[in-house]
C-alpha cells in the first residue's frame, strides 16, 4: 500500500476512536484514547519475501502478533499480542488493504485485526477475526496516522555534458600554443662619457 511505502512510524486509530497500543506488560495489546504516548507508535518494516506484507514493531522492540490463543471459549476471535519470536514468521506479517480512507489488516490466514467494543464478552480486547455480523464489520477498519515519513532517497546530480563542438573549440584554442617558453640572454654594455666601454661591468 502506498501510505506504508512513505511511512516509517505510524499510529492506528480504531473505529472506536482509540489507538492501538502496546501495554507496558510487553505482552498484551490494547486500545487507548491517548495517542501521544510512545506505546501507540509502531515502526513499519517490510517483508522481503512479500512486497504486500508488513510488520509492525513497537517501542519495546516486539511485533504485533496474531496468536493461536482464543480470547474466550466459544468466541472465534483469537488474541493479538506483542511478541518477539525466535524466527520472524507469518504470525507477525500483515497485509494492509485499503478500504476508502481506512485500512484493514489481514493475516496470512485471512483474518483481520479487530478492535473490539468495551462491552462483554470482548471488553475492548484486540483480536484477529472474520466478522460475521454487520454490527462488527467496522471493527476491522483502522485509520493510519503517519508519524514519521521514510527519508527520501537523494538522487545524484546529473553528469556534466560537453558537446563535440565545445571540445573542438577547446582544441582549436590550444592548437599551436607553445608548451614551454624559450629563455633569452640579453647582453648590454655601459659606455662612459668618452664613449669607451666600461669592461668592469659584464653581462
């Protein structure tokens, strides 16, 4: 997605006007209306093997991770955690999909990053799920705020071009010019008032 090609650090704001945050326990992920804290910032990393997927890394150096742990028994949604796996696998890879001015984040297995309501049984938890009810369709939509942009690559200056005519004029102007100057010896004589040469003064 184009917005992530330009972004280095982002914030994600849910349908409930709350920001995705990494909790201080360095394990869970939640929502908060305060988007100014460091916990709401996520660094964007690109997946070399797949140009359409990204990773989101938090202040603690951990990744937004789609776990296999169910939120509650009888609920389809599974927990989203912050984790640092030994090997960066598909659980930390998300595909951003634009929908109008907002974005959905899909896992490799077709589930979406979801900000749940504060009502039970979800109680504001972050899960990855496939919404089956119209009332929860918007819970998978996120507004992306770019906090830090990717630095622009500096292009090298264009090479200086010299036309053939300029070379020719340059060659003509130096043609026939001496490469070294020959030295000259000057001999002079001093004559006294009688017209005699003063031999004491040499060259």
